[in-house]
């Protein structure tokens, strides 16, 4: 088994997740929405209509696994405390 390969894949996945989330956040801001409320609504309901189509944001956010996103958000929150 190549553990180092898996580690790099995980890091790439985190980086991609952050890039997508940032892009979606910015698209929601530009369109005048409250990005935090909209993203939380999407995470809780899995209803993509919480996310604007502007800049392909809706398609982008559906590429992120919601469970992985929530795990990463909780992990990051707890590490910063």
C-alpha cells in the first residue's frame, strides 16, 4: 500500500473543496445573498436551489461530498479553538 499517495490525494481533495467553497461563497456574495445562510441551507437539505447558478456555483457545490465537507468544517472549527 502506498500511504503517501493517499495522503496527497486527501490534501488535493481538501484544497479542491476549499477552492469550490470559496468560489460558491463569492458567487453568492456577488448576487446579494447571505452566503453562510445559503450554504448551511444547502448542507442541511441537499437542495441545490439554495445556491445560485451564477458562475456555475450550483454545479460546483454538488461536486463536494456533503459528509466530507461537514467533517472538514467541524475539524477546522475545533482546531482553531
